C-alpha cells in the first residue's frame, strides 16, 4: 500500500471503512497500481480478501505485493486470501464435465447468460467461517478488472447485475468492501463500457480515476488522480468532495503532489 | 421592523416571519408542492456528479408529511440505507418493496418478489385503498436496463393514470409517481420516451458545489413552463432554497492543500539585492528615445565617413558592371 495515498484518502488499515464500493477507473494510462495498493492495504488490515484476478497471473501480483510488504503466498496459505486466477482456470472450464459449475462458466456458453456462478464463487469464498478460526476484520472483494468481461462477451447489464448481487451480499449483508477496476475507453466509442462505467459510478461511494496527462507522456509526472467521494453519510450532509492530484510511480512507492508542483518542475 | 430568523426543518408551515423568510418558505412550498400538485409522473434526471436520490427522498418526505402513503420500488439501495435519515413518522408511512436483495431470483430461496421486477411493478397498479398514494421508483434506470422500454412505458402509463380506469364508481385520488433516472446510462430514445410521459421533469446540475434543478412543467392544455431553482438538501431531507447561483467571490480556501510558495526551494536565485535593484533602475534601454539621442539625430555629424560598405567578391560571383535594368523601357 502507498502511505501517501492513504493520507489523501484519509484512511489507515486500522480504520478502514466498511460497506463501501470503491470504483477504480483509468483513462489513457494504466491504473493497476491502484489495484496493488488496495490489495496490500486490505491484507495488511487483516481482512479476508477474495481476489478475482482476470488480467495477470498470481506470481505477478505476488512479486508486486512483496515490494509493498505483503506476501500473497502466505496469505493464501493461511486462508486470508482466496485467489481466482482467471488466466489459469479459464482453461479448466473446457476440461471439466458440464455438471460441475465453474466460476468462469460463461466462457463455455454460446450466448452468455449471466455471471451467477462467479457470484456463487465469491459468496462461498467470503461467507463467515463456521469454526472459531482467526476472525478476519471484514470481507473484501477485489476484481481486476471488469472491462475484460465485456471483451469476453458478457453484456454490460450482466456485469452490473453481478456487482449488484455482490454489493447486496458483501457490502450490505456482510458489511464488507468491494474494489473493482474498469477501464474508460475515452474517445473510442464503446457504449457497453460506458454503460458499465456510469452504472458503477452511480453505485460507488468512492471513485478513483487515474488519467494520463492531456499533453502526453512525461518522465516525471505519470498521470493525474481524481478522487471523488460520493454518497456521504446522511448525517453530515456534506457535499460530494472531489480532489485532484498528480503522481509519479516509483519502484516501491507512488508520490503524489498538487497539480503543477512536481519536484522535477519547480 | 421584524427581525428575520432562521428556518428550521419542518416548522416552515407555522412561522409568522419577516418578508424574506416567508418568501423562502413559500418558494419551498412552491417547488415541492408544485412538483407534487400534478398527478402523474415526475421524472428526476440525475448524473454521477449531481445525484438525485436526496431530492427523491425530500419529495417522499413531503408526500408522507401530507398524509400520503408512499410505496417505494427499491432496486438500487437496501431498505436500511433508504430509510436512513427519515424520522419515524415518515418511516411509518413508507412501504419498501425490496428488489435490491434478490431481484433476479438467484438465491432461489423464495424470498424474492415473485414474477420479478415487471410483476412487482404491475402489482403496484392494482391498488386496494382509495387514499392518496405516492409511488417512488428507485430507479427507473435499473428497470430500463432490465425491461424492454415499451413495456416499461406502458406500465408507467397505466401506473400514473389509475384514476381513469373504467368501472370504478368511487372517485380515486390522483397517483404521484416519482421516477429516478440516471441520464448517462441510456440513449436519447428511451430517455425521450420517458420524458414524454412525464408531467414534470427535473434535471439536476449545479455549479461550484451548489446544486440546481431545472424543472420543466407539462401541465395539461397549457404550454410547457421552465423554472430553474438553486437548492441544497439538509440532513433531514428538507429543502433549503437559494436565491441564485453561488457568487464567484465566495472563494473557500481549501484546507487540505496549504498554499505553497514555489520560490522557497529553488536552485537558482529569484530575488534582487539592493545594489542590483539600483543598477537595474539606472540602466537606459537601447531603444529609449531620450534627449541626447534626439540631439544626435538632428545634428548631421560626420556620420557619412563612418558608414562605408566593404565588399569582397567570392570566387563564383559574377561581377557584371552593366546595369541590369537598362533594357527596361520605363
């Protein structure tokens, strides 16, 4: 996790909020550093994490996680982390008998119906254990990422339904959190992706948007991060708050600064 | 002269106030009441930046305060979250039809509403008690994504015109239908279709942290009228109307980012010392027209002798002494 990002979001692993949906989106840049941040953040916060990783392999996340101070192997062994490696298990779908439901069952169907098997997998992974095992803080679902599901033929409404059910179970029933990444196609006219992104934005409590700079690539400023807090607690009636920062990704950390205040520029 | 005092949540109906306060109370009554005065569909169009659920809840609170029973078809938030912020009087008049927990019957436990979303919507068309009723749809976007647009429009039409069903001897009170629509999720076709069904359409936007509602009224047999109202919603879901857009002069210093002086940590010097300032001020610029320069120009000094042209021809230069313009017949 990146301490500077924690400071901007005004949160620490000890005081993590519960019952929230956080939406990460990136436009013209790679927002996966946010996924690594939240993965290590919730592992350090002693939460039970279900990670649906459809983009990279387990070893990739493990290597980055070790730079940030968490070991995914250890977390998986002691039951804190449930890892669905999409790249590997997608092949298993075709070598299994059709009666056994597989989380990525939709890959096998001609007309992709819904993501109910995936939801059942998530619910099974995060349901509170019966025995008196180590009590984890709260369940967390992490998805990297949802846009690839659209590329695999799932409709935007089906993905929204999947997140809807996850929200009902993980956020409302189990008082846990959901963090998910969606790519913003930007100029490319992708209506399905826009419906998915806007639909999720309306449901989110926190939106972190990583954008490339409008002027192009830069060695010292890698992009801009917009933070939007939505749906504040009703008691305070605080107006939705929005902040913008620029960032630079280094080997083991990310540094944030106000717009135009990069140390390289001053 | 009477002293103005501040409006408190629900007490605005019974105050004996000064002019400005009474005008504010009237305007609040005007906005919510005029939206609820017409029967039929009130469409609330919101966006990611300017959300509309708070205004929906403010309208629901107003209806409940007027004694109506409110039925909510909740698809997007849980019942607990929706009821949050309402007092017990309002909550007792709310009936929450839960389409949030299991709308598509995935759990197969039988707890979900039978016949799915469409069945639940149609069930609201069949009313048993003749009293005034408000139906809130949270949200129409969810219904539009899961039902065909034509079916939804037909059901909405039936829902908002229940008072005109034949064979009903007792006169029925008009039904208020409040629908929340997320504009960005749908194309212009479905949005236009829903908008044509609506008696009043509220589009939410804002500027500089202040929300505004652009209201379009379509009263029967009258021309459509527009109204723009700036407002904010208080924690107890009562409305606080503002006079106009926020003034540009209200600049709140953001406490999160302290003003940074960029000249503090530089590798070069941006400041001038006293001697350097004096030297800079006493410098005459080369093209400044001073009196000495004027005298120099007026005196025809021996300047011709000083200006001569020295020409060294190159190897490939063609020196032709003839005047090239000789053959011109000018």
